C-alpha cells in the first residue's frame, strides 16, 4: 500500500476545480440583466480634514515657536553643525504634542 493510498483511505479527497452548485448558478443570474451592486453604488470617500488642521495648528500662535525651533534644529543638523548623533526627535515630539492638542477639539467637532 502506498503512502498516497493510505492518506486517501483515511482522509476524504476534495478537488478545488469542482465548482459548487450555488457558484455555478450565480453567473447565470448575472447574465439575465442584473448588475452587481458594487457598480451601482459608487461612493466617494470624504476628504480627510486632519492634514489641513495640522498645518493650520503648526502656524498658530501657540505652536509657531515650536515649529520654528524644530525647523532651526533640522537646518543645523542637515548642515552638519549639530553634535554627533543629534536628530531633533525631542523637538519634533514637542511640536507634535502641541499640534495634536490644538487639532483634537477641532477634528472631533468636524467628525460629528
């Protein structure tokens, strides 16, 4: 007795090529003039207000000093004038904390 015949006797054989009866009937229904609902209902996704609000808050009086500080740090590091290993992550975190605090109430008001 071969290994494949042993498995065949223990486990039932399923063929992936054999279509089920329901699947075979569905294409016939579509050919009778019915269109899939996905084509009928084309919904546009609403625009995400987050990027515009973030930019607005970066330029606000509250966060503008942090934006300038982060930009100065980036210029310094990119010019090679920063200390070894400087990456402006701390400045970025301070800026994003301010921006997120400014954006949150405005964003949730728009999502209602």
